[in-house]
């Protein structure tokens, strides 16, 4: 990363300046001891250097260690957007985001590792927004540690916006509404969640796009990001998602939960550019709406 120092930053030491750029203390330590470099006007300096107007500050991050257990795979990867810092892809259903005991191969992380190898990106995989294996749609990936840190700060401030489309069972008398019910882990399961008084706050907004025979096409947005939030809230309302057998859905029309992340919006943290992406419904959901 590079900066041209302005008059308002003159006299500030590099450590303070980089802290203002949200470069973490841990990253500064790694830059010092793990192969990074800080230079002013092409001469290496320490973080105690006092910046002057017109200085050209360059920070080179150290090489990123890669997981030896994450093997690159030559899988189809639907790249929606890419720049030097971030990657947005459209994940198909039936693909895990990261490898698991049940699905050690064929994950999105494996696909990204293979893509990085083919395109010369020397980085570990940093998933910013995850989706369940059977949920399709847009996923945001940071291409290096510092961007992952900046995107995590945006997540904490709820500045990364995602919207979903779903097919939920039953008739919806109200064309829009909000579910504000806390969600926690079900005591009898390590996977399943449920609405419970001692759970964490969870708020889901829904809008009925079209009422079909036996189910409704919904658009949903979240104020919180609890595990399985949409699935749990819809089931709690008595409208489980089609195909979502974990939460009471019927698999007669769908073989997986009918949930798709169709919209992703955020600010590119380095350039400040506002980015907005959409992804159309996959065929298995689209077919039911024809």
C-alpha cells in the first residue's frame, strides 16, 4: 500500500499514521518480523519515523502462510467481480464454503485456492461472508489479511448489506413484516438453532414478491447475522423454507433449502467506491416460479 503524505499529516509518526489507516498492531509486528517492509521515499524506515509533507510512504505486507490442508482444486468459479483487494463470487448450491469432515473436498475455499494458483495471486483464502452448503448466492472474499481486517470492521458496523430470496411454505396474509425473535443453539443439537428467550437478538425483514400455490416467493434482509437466521425465523412463523428438512420444510419440490443470496452491497475499503452486485436465482428455484 502507498500514500502521499499531505500537510495535515506532517509531523505524525508512521505508527500513528498506520493506526489511522486501521492497520492492526499484529500486522505491524508481522511486517517487522515476518518479511514485510516500511519505506519512505524508497528508503527503509521504522515506525518511529516522523512523516513530512510530500513523503511517499510504502508498506509491503509479509507473505501470507497458507493452510497445508487446503489443496487447490480446478473447479468452476463464477467470478462476479475482482480487483486487487477483493473477490465476489456466485456460489452454487451443494458447495460448502470451507472444507468439513463430511465434505473435505470440493469447497469454495478449495476452488478459490485453485483460482489463485492459476492467476498468480499469492495469498491465503479469507472468506468474509459465508453461506451454508445448500444456500446459493453471492460470497465476498478478501484477497489479503489487511483487507479482511477492514471488511471485518465493516461487518461489525453492519455496513455490508446482503439480501436474500427464498421460497417459504404456506400462505402469507401480510405482504411484508418483521420477525424480531432471539436465536440460540438448540440444546439437543450441535447444528440446529431455535428461537429461545436466552438467545441472541435477531431481526429479519421479509416482503412477499408473489404468493404461489402452497408457497410464497420472498425477499428478505437481515439486521443481524445469526446462524441459520432466515431458516429459523421462517420456521418459527410456521413457514419453513421449501426443502429445509432441518427446520420442518417439505422436500417434495426442492432437494435443498430454497434460499439464495441475490444482493451484496459494501464499500471497497481502500478506494472508497460503493459496490453493489446481484445474482439471479438458480435454476432449481427459478423453475418453481415459472
